[in-house]
C-alpha cells in the first residue's frame, strides 16, 4: 500500500506541476510537454482497483530488467560496430547515398547510421553505396 501511495503522490505532484507550468509558459515548450507525461500516470492509479491491470503492470515491472539487459547488449554491439565502421569506412567519399549525416566519418554519425540500418530504413541503398 505504501508504494501505491507514493505513486499517487508522484502522479498528483507531477500533474499539478505540468498544469502550473502550462499556464506559466502559455502551454508551449518542451518542459510542458515533458511534464504532461505525468498525466498518463493517472491510469496507473486505477491498477489498485482493476486486478487485470495490476497483473499487466506487475508483468511489465518484472520484464524491465531483461529489457534493460537486451538494450545494453544492443548498445554494446552498436558501439563496437560504430568504432569498426569509423576505422574501415571513415574516409569514404560522399555520393548519392553517403551524405553529411549518413557516413562513418565520426562516431555519432556511425552510430546513427547503424541504428538506421537496424530499423531497416533504406539500409540496402547505403550498403550498396559502401560496397
């Protein structure tokens, strides 16, 4: 019960701060939009009354550590291949698919390019350009 009360307190305070910030800043800005996420937390308050929702939330809480492990492993793989990509393809000249933001010239561009390839966004065109 104490954890649910702490969650209720966090949701209410976050919602109140988002409403006050919305009025103070005119409803514009990333701070206000970020604080609006606390309004979604109101649904979590219903979990103590709806047992099936509580089971789903508990399942999500149990699954989070495994998701964090998988995300960390994916981050490590992207880090390693970004370093390898900078070393192997860092001097490739620009072309139709290799642009200022789509290249292996530095670590950030390399990591974003690998994320792009992982999501399948025109990866075959970039692969052909580097081949």
